[in-house]
C-alpha cells in the first residue's frame, strides 16, 4: 500500500493507499480477492507446449527512498518548567512555545533568538496554536481558560471562559473564525473567535480530551482522549459522525489530519503511531520503535511529507518512512522526555522540546548527505 508521491503534497496531496497491501497492521483483502488470486496462481500451464517462456525483462532499479539527515542548528533555552508544546507560525518566521512556567515564548527561527515572552496565565500552559494568518496565538491553560493573543501588540485579545477544569489542547479552524479546545472536563468546546463566546459544547469523551484538530476546510473536528477513542464531529451540527478505536483502546495523545482529511495520524500510549483512514475507519499504517507509555507526545508529518516525526520517552526524536514504516533517523541530544515536535511549514526544519530535566527546544535542519 504505497502513497502516490505526486498526490501527497500540500493541499491536493493526500496519500492514496492501495488497500491490498499485505500488512499485519490492517485487514486482509475480501475473500473473493483471495479466491481470485489463488485460482490464478493454480491455473494449468498454457496448452501450447511448443511455446517458449520469454526471457524476463530486467526491471529498472528503483530509486533509493530519500533518507533525512537532520542536524542540530540551535538550542533554545528560556523556560524554567517543563515545556509542553511548540508550534511554528504559518510563515515559519517564529516558533511559539509554552510550558508549566505559565509563559508563552516566541523565538526567531532564523537566529534562535527570543522575540518576546508573553505572560498572563495563572497556571501552567499545555498547548498553543496559531491563527492561519499568524495574527493571533491561542494558549490553553490549567487556569481553565483559553487566551487569544494579538501578535502585533503581544497583548491578550480575548479570554475564553467556560471549561470547568484544565484546558489541555487548542486549535484554530482554517479560516480562524472558530477555535476548538478540549480538556479535563471531558468536553470539546467550539468558540466564536470574534465574540469570544462558546458556539457549541460537545460531550465528547469519558476521559480528559488530549487533542483537537480541524480538517482542511473546517467542516470537521477531530478529537481524542484518554478513553482511547478518536471522534470525528460535524462542525456545524455538533454531531459525532464517526468513532475510530483500536481493540485495546490505548490512551490517544495527539491527532493530526492529512491535508485532504482522508487520513488521521494518531499517537497512542502503547508506543505506536497509527494512520487511520477516516472513510473506512481502518488503521492502514503503524509506526513503532519509539517509547511512549506515559506522556502525551506530539507526532507530525515531517517537512516534505514523506516521513513521520515524533518525540519519545527515551529522550530521542524518531523519523519513519511514511510508506515502508521503517525508522530512518533517530536524533540524540535531549536529556529528558521529548514531549513536543513541530515541522516548519516551508523549510526542512523541525523543532523538538523536552521536559523538566532538559528544558530546551532544539531546532534541526535537514542537510542532505553529499554523495560525491
């Protein structure tokens, strides 16, 4: 089941999977397909005994798949408590980070310098998200609020009240007119950004909500939770359209839609990352090799969208080939759990951030090896 590379590009790009891939991670083809293959394989040879078997035509040697070669560029220090999330701005010029120290920090991605520190939350912050035009940044906090910050003035534009427990995750809609948040009150709230009011409260899960995400056109919202379920909601009606779940229901930590929304990448606390087909509700790929049993660790599509990248509890960053599921690079350098990763929107650059014993953010650039 290969992804067509020409289709897996920005916006028009989504993986087109061949459902016939023989993989232990997904269902076998339907019975009739097995029968068809078997009958073909067992057919008697052609009756013309004089016919000679043609010599095999050598197939062209396939190109070796691109292997990333990320190298460290900057180490960013400034947070005093465990970092929880990092996100690149839409134009990639800045990186936002948040932490248990109640602060949001903005970094220049070209120089690694601190641009600004934003204060205002009264408890630790678990997540940040940029509006699509980069004018606003939202932050989700244990103080039960979501705050929307103006990126010109660095002042708070709106404070969203409504959650009754820690707010753990936040994301803007593609148009940035709406915002979704989830938290320990087990609900997903959909907000009108301009008015700062709740549009809908979805009784989403039976455990704390760990991630929320809009699809490419904002018509769907995905959520996941410690109950192990991934749910897909109709944004307008608030109805649950679909529930994705593994048999063992491991805690689901993070989700991300592919660009055309046909697939969801999901991190779970059984040290596995899964790629789900949202139309068939089947898991079509799994990625393993890292360690994730305790924390909500981010995963993302690496720049170029041919690889998956994730943090790990063994203090490393892992890259997998999207197609083959092979681990193709492991980055060392952090000294604690790598909780967060993010991919630059236009350059082959990633950010990673680690917890209490490290407190650094690292920027890594892909530097293709010279074959000469």
